[in-house]
C-alpha cells in the first residue's frame, strides 16, 4: 500500500517537473517574441503612451465618481 502511494507521488512529481519545464519554455518564447508586452491593433504601446491612457481613464473615473 505504501509502495503504491510513493510510486504515484513519484509519477506526479515527474509530471509536475515536465509541466514546469514546458511552461518555462513557453514563457521564454513569449518574452522573445514580444507578445507579453502591451500591444494594440496598431502595434506596441510605449510605456509613455500606456501611462497617458491610464491617466485619462483614471481622470474619467474620478469625474464619474463625483457626479
């Protein structure tokens, strides 16, 4: 009984290790392709543009909250 449980745990650990390796590889591919960065239909958004957009969004929300 204990041997079965230990064997199943080893199998699960092996699967977890494989999953972790594949996720790490996929994350690396995304970073290399630039897909993890903010983008729009027109292309990538610069950090300044993103800050400007978020600032406008915040300002509009504050206006609505005071009405």
